[in-house]
């Protein structure tokens, strides 16, 4: 028995030491501030470890260290103090000086978060002097070009969370003018507005490729342009919920959404309206042996070219959503426009067949009631119908 107590004591000390080390590691998670502590966003990221955060103050950030920003494979949070209205990454890209806003391609997981920025003037091209970021896999590190994702790109088995962004006026000579998801990546994209972006081949707003499977939720794709899928184009299976795709243009097919062969798409509460194509499918193009499953969506079916299999569901709405101030799809790429809806819109929860708002945006300023009777019906309800109070 005399030998048991020292052994017990030693084990207790060892266990406490392990717990202490674990607590110390948790406490050590740091916030790196830009520009107060680090001059550029990349410099702050380079100083992080998994679990750390980078916090960016309001302002416009450009130049070396504030373009082609890489997460370096780290599960960190890169966010802003004031959100996208007051925090901008200006890539200042061009055909001779290509670059994008952010690259997440090191196998990052859902705890890697990018949020709160406006990204403008990204430009991805075939310029020979451009090389992939040094953190890219060695087999691809010497490639002379990187053609996709002018605003941001998620690549190589990565599954980050990307949310609360505005991507505007970005370009790719190939795919994904605003954003690109490639090579078996499965990010969660949420509350992102991509507008006035262009791509030479597909996905003026967003391109999904190479067996990737993102979830795209509450996003807005407006005023974008490409040959295929002016708003969104996909060669992979993915899920989209509560998004608005409007006023985009394609020169070949699928002004709003283009879904290619062997692709399966699940679409819930999508609003697709007012897009155009010089070829086929003003609003939607579904390719041969592609499958699309819609539920509680509002789509202009007169603008659909379907060569595959589409299940529209029993709750499809085909009436005009009554956007407040939409832009003209033939003018794309163009920023701006108000894609909220009037108070009589069939996309609002009170009118939609599923009792929830269709699309990413609800009632807009154009829908404010103009008479006392309508004000009373809005707040008090008519005939004691509680449904009228759920706008």
C-alpha cells in the first residue's frame, strides 16, 4: 500500500498537467487586427494558428498582401468590424495584372470562415506571369495560369463557411467571374450578393465544377454575364436554398441558371426571373441527363429549356415576383438594382404556397402601404386572419 499513494499522486499531477495544457491552448487563440497590428490581411493570416481570428477595420484594402489572399490551409476566421458596406478588398486586377480577392484551397473545414467584405475588380486570366499561390499542392504549384474565381475561389477538398459578402465587378476568362467552387470542395455559401461579374465560359456569378457539392443559401446573383449560366452554372451536384437569380445574361444558354449533363440539383425557395439568353433558356437551361428537383420556387417557365429531368413540385409559382427596381438583363454586366419585392408579390410568405418567402430578399421599400386601410391590414390583419401579420 505505501507504493500506491505516490503512483496515484503522480497520475493525478499528470492528468492535471494535460488539462492545464489544453486550457492554455484554448486561451492562446488570438485575434490579429488589421491594420492596427498588421499592415495587410495576408500578414495577419500568416501570423495565425488554427482557431485564431483576423479582424479587419473599415476601409479599402488593395495592393500586395491585400489580393490573392490565402487561408494557408488554416481553420481561422477572417472577418471585419463593420461588414461589407464599409470594408472593401479592391483587387485592382487586369489582363496584364491578374488576381482575385481570396483563395481557400488547403483543405480547410467548416470552422474556416470568411465574412464581411466587399470584393471588387478581381480579374483571372491566362497571363503567363501569374502563378498559383505557394500554398497550393506541389503538383500544381508551377502552373502558369489560374483561370477561375475572380472574386473568391474554394478549391481542393475544402469546405469553409463563406458568408455576408458582396462580390462586384469581377471577371474570369474561363469560369466563375464572381466565385468558383472546384475539385471536390463542399463549402457553405450564405448571404452573398454577386453582381456585375463576367466569365468567358460559364458562371458569370458562380461556377461549380469537378464533383464539388456546395450548399448555397440566401444568395443573390444579379446583373452577371457569361456564355453559359450568366448567374450560376454547375457541372456538379449541389443544393441551393432561398436564392434570387435575376437580370443575368448568357450569350449561349441559361441566362439565370445552367445545369449541365450528369448533374443533380436540389432547389428550394428559388426565385429565377428576368434573365435572358441570346441562345436558349432565358432563365434556366437543363442539359441532357441532368436532374433538377425544385420545391416552393418561383420560376418563369417560359424561359426554361429542359433537355433533362425536372420535378417542379406541386408548389411552383410562375407569376411575376414584382421586383422593386430590377436592372435590365440585356445591360449586364451592371451593378445595382433593388430586387426586394412589392407587398403584393407572390414571393412573400403570406402569398407563397409554402408559407415562407421565396428568394433571398423580402418586402422592399416599393411595397410600403400607401393608405391607412392597408396599414391597418398589415399590422392588425383583416378578418382576424393571423396570416396577414406574418409579412
